[in-house]
C-alpha cells in the first residue's frame, strides 16, 4: 500500500494529517482522521493537552493496526478499546495531566501516569466496555474495574468484591505498635466508601469532594485523621462513628428489624456504641430512609404483604427478628 499524505494548515492548534491515497485502507484512515477532528473540536474547550492526547491516541492506532506489531505475536489494537479510549479522553477534567498512551499485547489501549519512584497509575480500556485500573503510591496500592455502562454496573462490581472480605481483623491495626491492618483492606475499604456514597446520596457532591480532596493533599503524606476530618467537613456529616465502625472494628453492622402490622421496629447491632448510620430500605413497596441507632426505633408503615428490601449498596447484614424485640 502506497499512501501519500501531507499536513494541511487549519484553524486548529494541532495539525491532523490529510490523506491523499485512493485505496480502501487510505479511505479508512481518512474517515478516522475526520472522526478524530470532530472529537477534537468537542474537546478543544477543555484544554490543549486533551487535544494532544487525542492526537497521540490516533497515532497509537496507526502504529498498532496489524497483528504482531511487536514481533512477538501481539494483537492489533482492538477497535472497541480504541473507541472507549476516545470516550475516556473526552470525559477527563481539563486539569488532568497528560498520560503516556500505548497499546498492550492483547490489543487494549492503556493510559499511564508516572509521578516518580513508586508512583504510577494506569488505566486499560477493555473491549467489553470496562476499564481496569491499578495504582501504586509508595507502599499503598489500588486496583479495580469500572464500566462504561454506568453506575449500576460499577456498583455491581463493588458488591462482588465482598467475597474477598474476611472480617477477621480491622482495616486499621493498633496504633503505636508494629501491627498491620487486615489483608482485605482494599475490598472492605472500597465497600466502606461505596456505602458512604449512598449516605451522601448526591453523586455530584461526592465527586466534587473527591476532586477537592486530591487537590488539597496533592503530593503530601497524610494521616487517616486528616482524610476523615476533610471528608466529614466537605460532606457536612458527622462521620466519627462511621469511620470507627468500618476502619477500627472488624464487625459488619447488622440491622435487626421486625414488621408487626403497620409498625416497623429496627436497630443496629453487632456494632460499636453510638453507631447511627442512616439506611435506604423499601418496605411494603415504599422507599424510605430510616435512621437506626443501637436502640429500637419504631416507624408506622402501610399494612400489606410483609416485605422489606435493604439497599444492597450499603455494606451491612440484616436479621429479621419476627419472634420479638
């Protein structure tokens, strides 16, 4: 294939190649170039570095368009992964530093951010509309999967990690001694944060808090107390008992409840003193938020077929005590 191309000056701050070939392959490249230009036009208001990322992404596709591009049997770039990568770039905040963009041997696009020794974060664009992330910051690690399909798919994944939680030790070990926390701290910590997200019940407020937290403590070594206080202040919530329960106690709170006619009785058990986390439930077809503590509370409900559904995104257990209080 002989493709002659040249750069054409235009009004954009970056220059895209103009294809002058006549083959089907050349036409395909031209179509992708035009698509990239359209994506660029949508992203230009978000910052020049994002447009540069799109340009690098397009270049990566051209360089990895055929199988065995590395000489060791690597697969050609996956088209769905490439499309997801474009969507990912266009969704980034304008102040996100530009990553290195590459293609993995399995054909998936990968974004990598390097911040120095033992400071790296990578995101791989899956072919099934998922993205896999992994990060290393000193001795701390994070990893997981998110989905382009939306919040429900992401929540389902977080709930699925509960099978990795043993609840035999607290996430945080004893202070002032050489005692590490539990080995399931990542899975349990993820579910703790997911539960807190349900309590906040405002995703824009939740995301804003996370962004501001990262800006506030950027490149700093921080204590647990600093993070807890910042989150509580930013969200305007009293989270002392919440963090003590999920970080410093190994037990999972249990909602004890009973429905008797038009009355619902409920309380928290298997928890620390003073635990009072709100909870979303559905009783006899009616959604509601209850405010349990460690003493029984009572709420009038509609009479009907006895049924209660607890929001599964809260990391708790439940116990129906139909025999009495």
